[in-house]
């Protein structure tokens, strides 16, 4: 092949093959020995900057093989690996190897999945992926939706659809001065996205009613009802209730059925944040927790959490997809797109869109429904095992176990005041997060600083859980 134009950006097929094979070989080795690596090198920003040897913007072309090799070396030696079996920190999963390859293919084809005409195949793949995700969590095939970058965006998309559906029609032309006093209800434990949404989308943070939680971290339903009644008396407009299916701190699932009934009674939009937890509805032992999910008008779920997709992949599902087009559609004269087709720019915030569906679609076929169900069930069992080990250990205190999140803390045999114990566990976590043996995070439960393990990781085994217990006790003792 001879190229008409010669430039440094081109790569011949041979060069691409050579650099590509080299990279694939390196990644294959990396995936094989990830078990032996530290979870993190624990470097500070300053240390990483020194490694990168910052310099001016290059003026002239570089040699791609060396550039890729350098990038691989720096990344593979100094990153934090959420694919490591002992990464149990935040809710980011190990990336499915098939998803890694699919992302490469998606970048090579580079369809713009904003419009059907620009992505005839990718659009259909995204539609099928959304249908499969809805099917996995037990919803009927009339649900529609869109893939987005993650949980925040999935929740924002549902929130905006709710604002359109329950707000005045004039919001579009007059802005939020036409919104009246719309009010949103959610449990105190709801993820930070809700605050961002209220601020960014014009309702304001004062429009949020933070409903207290029960002992088990679920929304207190009588207090929800009471808050709605007070708002009605004051002339506000109760508009949206957010139920959480797997809260970020402890994995608790709100009483979705009751929330759904209350939303029906008061004509409110019911949004479920299932970004983390909702795939567990497929697991028989916890299925009942999600009763009422089908009452939700919109649901957020994240393939980059419990479907083990590489970042980024979130999804919004809506019972009636026209709520998305009512919210996001516009038809400028320069877009002569076929309106009979799904053009995804009309379903969400993005215009040009990448092909994030491919990695999810590929993995759903490679793994299949039954095996996904098994993997999720195993993650739940591992968290349960961790809870049981912590409960049985004289120097550990187990606090909670819901879905695949367990909270616990180190408590030395000698009595310690609550404040001291909190300080000890905070220092312990800081130390653990740097030393690279295991990566945990924290949760505050009834004023107690706890360590938090969240397992959305197909590499984690029972041996890893036992190791984590040993490490926590060993390092806890040292700190005391
Ligand atoms: C319940 C819940 N909602 C929303 C989010 C935000 O997701 P993301 O970080 O993908 O935006 C998280 C993240 O952990 C979560 O656990």
C-alpha cells in the first residue's frame, strides 16, 4: 500500500503489526502475573512526575515503538491495579480481558455512535446491549436506554428525564424559574451524584430532602412519607424519589417496593441508583431485596462495576424511552438523520459518542448470563466469608455485610476509646493503601471509622480474603 500523503501520524501495516504484537504480548504477561504484583506502588504525584521526566511539548516526531514501551513500563510498574485480586477498595471492577481487546477493536473502527448513519452496526450493538442488560436484571423488553460513561452520568441522565417528566413544560423555554419548587427525596446514604445533579441541573441543593436511614442503612420509609406530607403542606412539589439498590458505603438496598408505591400515590418519578448493586437481582439468594425494581421509571446500572467491563461503561434504563427523547432530542438543520432510526445523541447528554457498547456486548456473549450470575454470587459469598472471619477474630470487629461489601475494623485486645479506635483505623487504612499488599477503603458506620472491602473482582479468591484478614491484624498490631 502506498500512501498519497506522508506524515508521522501514519503507520504502515507492518509497523502497526510489530508494535501491536509487542503490546499484546506485554499485556498478556501483565494479566498473567498481576497476581504477583503489588496492588499499588503507592507513589505520590511528585514521585510519578519525576518518573515521567516532564519536558516541553515535543516539536518533532518520535519513534512509536519506544514511546509505547516507555508508556507500558511506567504504567505497569507504578499504577494502582484494580484488576489485582486484592483490590477491594472502591467499586471499580477488574476489567474483563475480552473487554480490553474489544476496546482496541472499538477504537480501530471508531464509529460515532451519536447517529445511526455514522454507526450503522455499532448503534444496533448498543441497542442489543441495552436490551440484554435490561433482561439480565429482569425487566421487560420495552425498556430503552443509553450507555454512558459511568454511574454519575447514568444517574444524571435519569434525573434529567425525571425533571422533564415531572417539571413544567416551560422549563425548556423559561429555564428553572418555571420549575416552581420541585423537591427530591433520597436516603442520607445516597452517593454524591445527587448533590451534583441538584446543583448543576438547577434545582439547587436545598431541594434535596436527605431522609435518615435505619440501623441497616436503608431509607427510613415513614420519614420519607412524613417529609413528602410536610412539603405538600408548604406548597412545594414533591417530584422525584431516588432509591438506592446497593449503597456505596455498605451495599444496603432500599425498600424499592414501598418507595415505588409511594411514588405512584404522589405521582412522583421513581429513580433507582443501581449503579453498583442492581446486577445482584439475578442471584437467587438476594433477589428478594430488589422487589419493586420494576416500579422504577429509571434505573442506573454500571457495566464497569458488576459486569467487569473496563472503564468507562454506565447505563441508564427507562421504562418509557420517550422520556429520554423528550429531554435530550433536538433537530438542527445540519443533522439530516433518519428519524425512524435510533440516533443516540437524542437519548443523552453526549453528541459524538464512542463505542463503549462493544466491550459490554462481547463480554456478555463470552461469559453468558449463567456464568455472570455465578460470578456475582461468588463475590457476595466472598464478602460474607470476610464478615464471618472478622466476626470470629478476637482483634477484629465486623460491622456490616450487604451484597459484596463488608465493613469491619481492627480493635486491639486492650480497651480503647471510640475516638482512639477511629484514629487507629484511619491510620491503618492510610498505611494499607500505600504498602501495596491489599487495597481497602473506609466507611463511617454510626460514627465508627471502618475498613471497607468491596468485591467486584473475578480474580479474588477465599485465600485472598484470608490473607487480607492476616495483613490487617498484623499491620494493626504494629500500629498499636
Ligand atoms: C451507588 C453508586 N452510585 C453512583 C456511583 C458513581 O459511579 P461512577 O463512579 O461510575 O460515576 C457509585 C460509585 O461507586 C455508586 O456506588
